[in-house]
């Protein structure tokens, strides 16, 4: 429990400072003794467990299975698909000593597991009977970031899931990529209450090993885009590099088609940024470790038992209806201190029970998102609290959706583009000639990149905003985390 | 799916070879490309998930929370509680290069997390209000083994949970250690169907940082003991080394009392060894990824639909009653091939449905443990299969319990001791003078160590079996994994 240390930075004015204060003081996370690393404290880990549970159930329903592959990857493996891994090698942590002796070949601490998983796929896949092979793993990942640490968003170790699948045809792999993308979108929009834009990465932004990358992007309150998840169609690039072949029903050998996809603990950072306010976290009920905090309020010792019993009864009734609660019955803190504390922790609904409420057979319920308070008759307790939770969830999503919609700005010229980037940020929607040259120039000159080529196809509404030649498609540009 | 490769080694004759064949061919695990590491394939990972779910629910009910601490531990941390960690340092994997530069201080890849967790405890714990602090983490662990790799039992990376708690009093810490021990025992006996002996480690066998270590030991079919889990009362040893103090209700400063406890993926190896037979795995129903496999049998194409529909109906009815099933409806394999395959994978019950069964409104059910087959009328399907599953679970436990009981041999003299160790193995129960000297000599001369000082106190039944002086307690000796 934080010792009543509140948030002093304002979200609207010192966004980055506000974010760090909030993460630390709400006790989501802490810095680790090792530079660049972090600790996922119980409060953020409980959120991660909810994300895991949702996603895990969805992928198991569709025939995926979890497995666990080793942490260490020999250097030579990372050289097999050199195009792909040249980006990873400068960011690896290397084990060079094992026990008391120098290793002959240094080992990378898993920056991603394609190489070791594909090595095994080659061994395990023999015929069409072994396909599709759809595996996932939940694990830790290490990338030796040199930029400043940002809790959840940029740390040397983080947690993720990585799915890796092999299929007999391109079409099946393609469907897999899109199925996963849809699960990701459901997770982000329905659980995290964060609206996302969906599309494909441009050639410049995708790594060379992929046929295409589908991605989900969200907009943070400071106007920067955050990549929330990606799903890769890897074509036959990896199966050719790793020689993963199967004998088809036609009795001929074919290379498999592979996909990979991942989401990370950065999603927790997105929740903090998108929904938090100057008083602390605001957690969407679907992802909150506790959906309701119950604060008993009594002034005299004689009231204590009655009120505590009522609190337990209320808690039990809510629990029986699938609503998670915590009773804050600590005697060493005042109700006012507790209100602040649980606002800092972002619990969606606070229930207060005082002597007057006992008399009136009611409780008082306060929403974290709007601070509205309402008296709730005991007989309507479960239905009203359920409705309030739904209302909080929807309000958070709608608020974020409005912000996103208001911050997709169409531009027709480069001067408009630069002005928008300077004054408003957000996503900038522009007609583009699809040439790498224009994209590179824009990146060089402004720092903005193409977040997505949107999946929902729209016709270009001008010539290329940069070079003025004929536009081929619409692209969404932004500055990114 | 293994391509019909069965087990050729005999459990009774080539135990170690049999074990490795079984683990590989049942597709529980595979060797990793990095020496000494392994892959937890989906079939063993599903078992691990069941272990996790059971234990996780039990510890959460009792107020524990999960968190995640960093993988990397600075070398100087491991020197803080030197007595404890001198055992770990020679077994660490060391990261010496991060990104493109040499690190100033090398980092150990987590051999255990006491040091980093206690560093944070020192920061987080201020007053009695912060206690007890009861955290757990599920993670990967690295120890640079130099002895030959044995899948699940001795690998350079494995998975585990490590619980770490801090309390205001010794009594509370003591209760915690015992509460966890009881959960472990329930897990091992009720889920894994492996009977365990419970007790404390001798001074020689416990590491120096602990006040005492409670442990659970099981007996493997080759007569060697396997340590299944440990729960440590660490007293104030670590809180003093890491200066973890709290202000008590008495407004004075006190050192906290800490505990730690863990179980690892070696439990999966124990399941294989204890229950497996010459045809393959035999999985206790409580831990089996699939409890029932349904094999449709048809000779003519016209029978196919009717039988497949029946298989699906049977599966659905079982699922609705909490029994997990898999239908093996592959057309490319014969029923006989499938029977062998699912016996290899140890599925507790096989249901066969053929044309005659449809006629008679029945199915045929076969037990994996005894190979008994029975006709089951459709109307009794759920109750009979449930009973059979319970019977399999109980039989596996009872069989293992009988083996354990039959292999605890009391001895009164050192010559009896050595003879038993040579001819019978198992646990050897002896009256002991409690001196380290005798214990060390026995270890040196025979390789046997004290597995446990049993919790259930019995009086010595002779003088010390080794030195002949007055015995103080009973000890259980064994050769160990």
C-alpha cells in the first residue's frame, strides 16, 4: 500500500512525469536494482493475468496449445535468417560464461524465439498430418535497450506471448493471422477499453522476414501512437531458411507457411496512459483486479460490527454474481485516506456503508470515472452495481474512441501535414503514392512514420501529399512510442 | 504425434533408458539445440498448467499474490548472503555483454530470486501494516548443470514457482511454511497420485541460510528418492543480511521473519517414473490433459456418420460433467494404431465405439492402468466413466503407496544398512545419534544421504546404527536424484 503519496504531476501538462508517478505510486510496478529492468508488482501482474486468461482461452478454443522453448539461443541461429535478425543482434544480452567456464559459442538471452522454434518445427513436421501446428508460449523476453527506461513500455526485460504456427497453405496462414488479429482487437477494445486502428505495416516499417505484418495501433493522450500488437504472415521465408518441409497428400514435398504474433506487458502501460487521470489510475472493470472496493464508515465502536457485517454481506452478494470486491476494513486509516488510496489504484466503483445507510437499507456507490455518487437500495444492489460497471466500461471506451476519432486528421499537402504534426499530433491521414522514397523523406524530415495502411480501404482523396504524383492508397502517419 | 514409435526399453530392466524413451516418444519433451536445455512440448506443458492452476488457486485463497521479478541478478547481490549463495555461484550462467558493450558488473541469470526480492522487500516494508507480505512468482530458472542432462530432472533451465513471504513473528512464518507444505502434499498425493514422506532436512543437507527446511520426498521405482518440493523457514537470516525491518505496533524496529518455498517441473518427471509402464505413460486422471480418448471404429463408409455422431454426443455429455475428452477421428490411422498411440500418451480411459455398440446402446471403456475393458450402457455413461476415473486415480496412488511402504526398511546396524542399500535400495530407516560426523561418514562411504527427519516422531529403536552411541532420533536415508 502506498503511504498516501498522491500524484502531483498533471496529466495534461507533464504527461511523462505523470505517467511514471502514477505507475510507481499506484504500486503497479517498481524499478529493479538492475538498470533498465522492472518489477511487475502484484497489482500489475493481476492485470497481466486477466489479459492472459482471456487470450489463452480464446486461442485454446481455436486449437492452439501452449509450450515452452528455451531461454538461450546460440549465436549461429540468429544468423540463419540474417535479414530478420540483423535488427535483434545489437540488442541482445549475451551469456558468455556458464558455471565456471567460458562458453565456446555465446548464447543470446531470448529476444524472440523464431529460430529455436523453427529448428524444432523442422524436426517435428513430417507430413500433412502434422499440420497445422499451432503453438504459443508465455515467457520473458530480453532486449538490451539503450534509450531511457519507461516502465511497461521500454525495459530490458518484459513479458509477452509469442504464437508460432505452421500451415499447409498460404490461405490457411493468412486466415490464422487475421483470426488472431480479431482476438487481439476484442481483447483491446472489450477488455482494456482501448479503441484500435487495424491495418498493415508499410514495407519500410515491416521487417524483411515477413510477407506482411498486420498491426493494431492505439493513440495515447500525448498524441503519439502506440503499437499494441502485431500478427505476422511470414510466408515461406522462414520455412525456406530453416528447411521446414512436409509431404503433402499429393506425396510431394512442400515448404510450410508460417505465422507469428505477439502482445506484451506494454498493454498495461497503455491502460495507464489512456484512462488514468490526475487522481490516479482508472481501470476498466473488465481488467480491474478488484471491481468494487467497499469502505465501511463508522464513528463509534458500537456501529462497527453492524457495518462490517453489512460490508461482508454486500461483498458476498456481489461475489456470487461474479463481481470481484475488496473490503478495506483497516482501522488504522480514515475513510478519507482510503477514498484517495483507492482512487489512486483506479478501482472502478467504491461502495461506502455508514450508519445512515444501514438505517435506510442502502449503500452509496461512487464511480471512479465520473466521480458520480448514487444511493443504491439493497434490493437493487447487484443489478445496479452490474449496470454501473458496464457503464464505466462503456464510458471509458467511448471517451477514448472520441479522442481517437477527433485526432485522425486528413491532410492534402505536406505543409498541412507538418502543421498538424506540430500543433495537434495524433494520426495524420494522407493520400500517398506508395513509394518508399516519400515515406523515408517524411520520416527523416519530421520523425513521423507510417503507423498503418488501414484495412478498411478508402480511395485516395488527393495526389500524394509529399511528392504530388498520383496517390495509390491512404496511409496513417504518426509519431510513435 | 509420434509416428508409432513405441517404447523398446523395459522399465524393470533399463529404467533410465526407458524413462528417456518414454519422455521423448510420448512427446512430453524434447532436447533443445542448446546443450543441457529442453523443450516443454504441449503435452507436458498442459500438465504443468494443471499443476499451476491447482497450486495458484490454493495460494490465492490464502492471501498470496503473484508478481514478477527480474531475470538478471547483479553479482554483488549474490555475495550479500554469502553462506547461502556460495552453492549457487559456481552454477550460474553469466551475462557479460549487453547490446554491444561489455558490462561493468556481470549479471547472473536467475538461479533463485531471494536477493532481488529481499532488496525490494527492504524498500516496500515500513510498518506492521505492510505485513504479512506474501508473494509468489512463476518463472524460469537457470542452473548451469555439468552432470548429464535428464529431461525434467536435470536441465540447465527449468520452470518453477518460488514463494517468498515476510512476517512479523516467527510463529507466523512457521505456520506459513507448514501451510504451504500441506498444499504441496495435497497436490502431490491427490493430483499426481504420488505418496510423499514429509519431514525436515538435516543440518548437513540444508543450506546455511535457513532455520529449517521442510521437505517432501517420494520414492522412484529404481529405489532412489526424489525431492518433490521444499518449504523453508529462513528465520531472520535474510532480513538481517538485507536489513529488512518494520516498525511494530510497539513503535519499535524489528527484523521480519521470512519463508520461501518452491516446486518445479521435475514433478512431471516424477509422474512419468512412478506411474509409467512398458507401453508408455500412465497419467493420473486429475493431471491428464485428456482424461478420456474416444476412438470411433467403423469398417464401412456407411457406418461412419452414425458412429462419429455418437462419438461427439458421448464427448459432449462427458464434457458437460467436467470430464475432458479427445475424439481421435483421423481416417489415416487404424484403430489398433490409435490404441497404441493413446496408451503411449497415458490417457486414463479409452472409449471405443463400433457398429455393435451403436446397436446395443453402449460403448466399450478400457482402463489404461489395468487394461480392463467393460461395456458401459449409454444411460450409465457419465456415472460409470466418473467412477472409473476415480478408480484409476486411487489405484495409481495405492500402487505407489504400497511400493513406498514396502521400501522403507528399518535397520539397526551399519552392515544391515549397507546390505539394504546394495540389494533393495529405497528409504532406510535408522536410529541416529544426530551427529554430523556419522552422517558425513555414511555419505562418504555409501553415497546415501539423509532424505528426511520424519515429521511424525517415533522413538529410536536402537543405538546409533553407525557409531553405536545413544540415538536421539529417527532418520530416513536414501540415494537421491
